[in-house]
């Protein structure tokens, strides 16, 4: 490639549908933007959706961590930058930076991905990524890669959600961004109005399918942190673990 794009950049204009009741976007919209840009860069690098399908494999997200300084508002234009940030075993990492076109940094994100066979649903080695090691990428945005979330012993049930057709993605399981929306629904409107989600970390542990019933639970620690889990009711298997850090609006 003559002018190799080691950092991919996309511009997005915040639409009315991206905003929440407080007039700002939320973590759900941010996750959409991050992953859209991730797919764009993967396609450019030669291992996107279509190329992966040719090899009977698919990328799945395993972990995601986001820290925000502020959320953009309706009609605001933003830019998302993304780049590969390393590999470890079967995991490939990808980082993100979100900013205004004037240069204000709104937040950072990092993610861990795995390639699985569409035939066996088992992880596959990442040897096909070896060629990109010849290129230089920016330093990781955080000191450590997103890790395993250890949940408290007891979380309180908040509500039960039945997976609907609109929750599904093209691979036949729940779109990963939908889990973030389910967790946000566990907090009432007054909480969202009075608090700012500073940090959001999520582990994707198992798949959920159409018509699965999911139990969404929350746990609140004394330091203000929250933990969340999503379990399948039919077998009580843990599907999602999440850690949230909120700040009260001044």
C-alpha cells in the first residue's frame, strides 16, 4: 500500500436518534461509532467481514472499555480514530480516540477481539495478522489491556428481558451493542439525569439467541462503582459482565 493508513479516521454527525433524554449521546451510541470504525479499518487492512467469511471465520468482540470526558450533543460533528494495539494469544486488541474536529478529546476506548470458526464456533489463531507487525501504530490509550471483570458475590435482579428479532445481528446472536442498552435500562431516568457515566467496561462471555430470557442484575459498591451482569434464565449461564463508574453532575 502506497500510503498505508495505520490510523483510520471516520467523521460522524450526531443525529437525533443518537441522543438520550438528557440531550447527549450515551454509551450505546459511542459503542456503535467505535465498532463501525473498527469494521472500516479491518476492511481496509484486508481482514474485514467479507474476507473473513471467505475463510469461514468471523470476528467476535470479547472485551470493551471506554472512558469519556464528555458525550457529544445533537448536531455536533465528531471524529473517531482507531488502530490495532497489539496481540496476546488468541486476542487482538484495537484502540480508539474520539474527538471534536476542533481537537477536543472526548474519550478513549480499547477492545479485545477473537476470530472463531463459523463451522466449529472455536477460536482460531491470528497468524494472518502477522503482516501488519511491519507497520508502526500509536501507543495504547490505556496502561493495560481490557481484562476479565470479577463480579461481586451478590447482585440484585433488576428486570428480565426477552430477546427480540430487532436485537439480532447477521450472525444469528444478539448484537453486542444491545447488551449495553440493556444495562443502561437498569438505571432509571432520574439517575441518568443526575449522573455522568465516566467509565464503562464490559466482557462478552457467551452468546444469547432469539427468544432467550435474560436476567439483568446490578450491584452497587460503597465507592460509587456499579457492577452488572446478564444471565440466561434457562441455564443461568453468565452472558455479560460489566463495570461502570458514574459521577454525579455538579
